[in-house]
């Protein structure tokens, strides 16, 4: 009964404060979707897998809520890319900004920006930041920019880095090496005898 009352009161608060409206795209916890109905006890959200989920209104009052479209539909997309050590960082930055400006869905204002973030374990790490008009363009633009990076970088001899590990092998002590050789010979003899 206490939970029902808490959800009812939370529903009234939501209706008056209006932290979201029908049609808004929200994230609460690890869950994201579009608001399709607001009722006094629960709110219905259509997730990106096209499932309708009823969320108790108390969750919106007590949880951390992100509304992607409340006052402005413009949203930022950040793309991280790591390049091999020794790469010309100015060239990487110029190409990333060129790629951003080529896509018509990327807004000219606020303008795209590119940052050389850090010296990673196996790469020089950059982040390209662009803005798009709507949340619906986020994944499309991210995919398009990643695809363009994958084709343009090799054309300019820029290697996208991958994790690397140096392995140093030491010499085995002679007694261990001898015992391993003896074991291998004995196993070979056993195999030959059984054949």
C-alpha cells in the first residue's frame, strides 16, 4: 500500500513539475527510451528494442533522470580513436575535423572539435566531438563517422592502433631444460611403441 501511495504522489509531482513530456527521450539508470504515456501510478516508456516498459513513477523522483530532449534536441556525439605511436598528430586532428565537416548531419554551430587526449598504452588517443540536431541522428552519425575514419586513415597512411604487448623470454635454467628434453623424448618413445 505504501508503494502504491508513493507512486501516486510521485505521479502527481511529475504531472506538475513536468521533467519530461510524452515523446521525450530519457535515460534512467541503464535504461533508455521514449515516453509514450504518463499516468498517476506509472509511466510507459518505449525502449529502442520496441518494448513497452512500465516504470513506477517513484523511480523518476528518486532516481537519476536524463532527459535528452526536454529543452533542446541538440546533442553531442563523441568518437574516440587511437592511432599508432609516431603518427603526425596535427594530420590526425585535421583529418578528423575534415570527416566531421563532410557529414551534413553534423552541425556547423556548435562547431566540431578534436582533442589529443592522452598517450595510451598502445596508442595516441584522440576524441572527435560533434553536435547533431536530434537524438535519432546519434547512432547514424557515429556509424558514418567511424566508417569514414576507417577508409580515410589508411589512404593517408595513418594506422589505427590495436593493443600490443611486448613479451620477453628468458633462458631456462639448464637443469629445467634437461628435464623438459628428457620428458619430451620419453613421450615420443611411448608414442612410437604404441603405434
